[in-house]
C-alpha cells in the first residue's frame, strides 16, 4: 500500500482539515496516510503564551487519532514569531503570521526532502502556507495538493485584500487603498523571500502573487462550499470546493463530556476564541457579563484562559471547560460567539447556527465580513466590545429570525457535500494519474455527494500535464 504524506504547521486550525482527510483515507485502506508535523515530545508543563504549546499538542492529536507521525524539527525563529503573533491584532497579525510560516523554509524543505527520499510517497498533501512541503514536492517532482480552509485568499470583484477586514463589496475609498498598498507590500516581501529560498534549492522563480493565486498546479482543495463564499474569480482550473472537512472528527474527545448538563429549555450560547488567540480572560469575562441574563445557558471553551477564569467567581449560567468536543457540541447550541477562525466559522455554519464574531486578526476579520455577507450573523469589533453592546447584539440575533433561518438554510445546503470523502477521492485520483486535475472553465467548483463519481470519471479522462515542476 503506497503512502500519502500530509504536512502542516503545528496549529490545531491548520491540522484539523488535513487530519479529517487523512483519517478518511486510512479507513478506505487504499493509501497509507502519514503526517509530518513540526513538533516536540511532551515537556511535562505548559508554556505561555499558549500558542507555544502547539508543538506538543498538535503532534499528540495525530497520535491520539492513530495515524503514523513523523516530528519535524521546529524552525529557528518560530518561538519569537509565535510570541509576537499571540499578542498581535489586525493586519499586523497577517504580517507576523507570514513571517512565522516562512521561518526556516529552506532548512525545513531540506529536511522534508530527506524524509521523503528515505520513505517515498505518491502524493504530498500540505496546508497552502506550509512552504517546506511545497518546496520539497517541487524539488522531488512529486504531485502535490494544497489545502485551504476557506476561499478567503482568492480574489474577486468587490473582495477587499485578504486580512483587511473591510466589508465585502468595498470598491473605493482611502481605507481600501491603504489595504491594497499594505497587501502589495506583504506579497512583494513574501515573493522575494521565497524566491531566494527557491534559488538556494535549485528551483526556478515562483509566481509573483504567491499567496493570492492557487498554490498548486496539480490540485487545490478548498474545505468550504461556494455557497459559503463571496464570489471568487482566480481559483484556476485545478481548484475544487469539497465542503467543510471535519465529519471524521465527530466523536473524537466527546466521551466524558457532560452533555446531560445542557438545558433544552434555555437559549444555549457557545463561546470560543479558538486555539491561538484564546489567552484573553478579560475578553471572556466581558462576554460572560453580557450573557448573564435569565433564560440563557453559556458553554465556554476557554483554552489558555481557563486557569484565570476558574480562579474567580463565574455567573451561575456558565459551564466552563478548557476545551470541548466542538463538532459534537455545535448542533446542540442556539448561538455561537467566536473569534472568526476558519474551522469554527465553517463548523458553525455546517451546524446551521448563527454567529456573533469578535475577531482578533488575520482571516478572522474577513470571516466576520463573510458572516455579515451571508446574513447568518453579526460582526462586533473587539475594540467596541462591552457587556452592554454584546447583550444588544445577542438580543438582535435572538429576536430577528432571519439570521437563524439563513444559517439553517446554509446547513441544509452543506449536507450536499462530504469534505473528507471528496478530498480523499481527488487525492487518490491524483496519486493514480500523476497529472493535474483540471475542471473545464466555467464549471461549478463545488463537489457534491451525488456528483462525485461523475466528476471523477470526467477528470480521469481530461487530466493534463503539470505546468510547473522542479
């Protein structure tokens, strides 16, 4: 049985979609998935900020899932950039995130190359910003698939620069001009840095717009549905929307969670600030004060803020946890208050629940605007957060049924897709054909359950040689 290599940064958000797909491929038994993730064994204690613990926690998630794991060496500079990232906001966060993602790209690529030469694979599947894997696949001439959590990085008419947080539809104005200038600066710096690494590895220059265009000439998998996105226009022919990719994570870590404490007679609100920016106890406390009202039950996934929150009295309507089985919990909630991370946003919409988004940085602001655009929730800027303002927004979401109705409609629509199955099938086809998988121009990009077999048959007949390789 041939191997498929899955590689990503050591963060929960970047791992989740790849892990779901790898688990699906393991169950199908055609290919053997193995994960290569920068990481370290358990330290026996927790670090601060909590983002630093990802190098231990994320590999441990892979091991608990029963998948083969190879720990890569964390790159030099990651510690410094990770600390800066945890304390950043807005477009600054985007800049720092790219510095983190590109830290040690050359040494990381050389390590991945050595690993894959020692234990060959048919295909490399990588998070779209895990550059060591991309470079290694190109150097070795391997087919590779880029995985996107959503379509946010792609361009489209009326779609502001990624990370700007401007409303969808913004087409003029000084704020848009400033965001475009900032994005151009970031993209130019990224292209210069990556081309320097490419030259050192003996590779030709990469695309100028390395972040905003589809990463792979072979296969690009967007773990979303076109119905969840603003219109995009530059995905290219090898880009497929396979749908949210978390179904194989249902039931993971759910055993032992006290679901019996949920009160069906109350309006249940789930609160989470994700896995990177969650060490914000004062933000949680403000939210909980705003939710301290009759008829409401609150479930909190506090992450790194848990020790601080549990050390002081909480409102009587709060159930506090360090972490929860989110995929299993969401269908039982009435409203989600979150940070706007890709996984939480897509998982909430798949559960058919409205959102109140309080973003911190990066794609979170764009997801907040996406939630507004879809009519499934509201955007509350962090700097405007007060208990009273939060209470007002929650009241609006409760009293105006359109938000719930739109969210429920999207949830039903998403039942058409099966992210892990479609992603696994496309990766398997790429492994067999070893040619790019290309849609005819103008074709629908969303892969549905009922259309998967016919799509695979048409792709099997129409694949073409790669346009960019080592």
